[in-house]
C-alpha cells in the first residue's frame, strides 16, 4: 500500500503543469525530531534529534552533512540481576549529491555519504553494580530519488537508499518527505522511512518532523 501511494504521488507530479516554481530546496539548515521503531524488540524504540546542513556548491552538485543523537531507556534482567539500561547512539554523515532537472517541477538526484556511528550502553543495578560499554563502526549509504514541486509552497521528496552501516548486513530503505514553505526562509517538514532487514530488526520504521531554515 505504501509503495502504491508513492507511485501515485510521482505519477501525479509527472502530469502536473510545468508552470510551477522550480526553485527546489538544496541550501538549508534543518533541525528534526525523530521517532525510531527498530522492529521486533520494543525495548529499542528511541527518540532522536538531528541537525542537517545542505549547500549547492555548483549548479548541480551539493554538499550534505548530518549529526543525530538517538536515546532510549529500558529495563533488562540478566543472570538473576535487574538492570536499568540507557542506550545512546551518535551518528555522523558526510557526503554529496548530484541533481538533474527532469522537468521544471521535477528534479532527479543521487546522493552518497560516509557514516560514523558510536553506541554507548550504560547498565545500572543495585546488586550487580554498573558499567558502560562502547562500540563504533563506519559505513556508507547511496540514494536516488525525485524532488517534486507540487505547488509553489509544497515540495515532495521520494527516496530509495542502499545502506551499509559497517556492522550488520546491508539493507534497502525507502520513504517520502514533504516540505511546506511557512515563510520566505522557513519550511516545515515531515517524513517517513521504512526498511526490511535480514537481522532481528525485521522492519524498521522512522518518523521525522522538523524545521528548515533556507538561504
């Protein structure tokens, strides 16, 4: 059903009048709130905030960077001890993209980035003490999709990505984002990304809302 909805949005845009404004948003700083549902293990549901930056450096090539902090808390029993567990993840992305105008209201793009992720898990127990465990890894992603101008104030972004986080098997993500122009410099954003993975996180769902400052 989600795939059919994405196709419907793309098809509608392809037949929309080309008189719409063609100034897509590539130059911006964004602040986002993220809700992550990693699948079968409800203990790992997390909240996050992210800061992202994008800037055209030529007419067609743009630079991208993003930092996100994910946090979750849950209770765990192990070896007859009860633990309060706090998990934090810091993720850094650094990459670039290329845009190509398909029509005056549609851009096709490809993107790629290197990623660095650091995990920290802190266990606290009244009878077994406490401890913090860390691990980190490097990865990458490659994406392609369409930026679609649905009206002078509304943009839609449809995206398909191959992700390899450097720790587990690679997987495919796909999703959609909407951007609504609140004023000359401010945009409200909302998006949804889902993925099917080969590990115990069978299906990950990622919800996001935010604000962009454009320049």
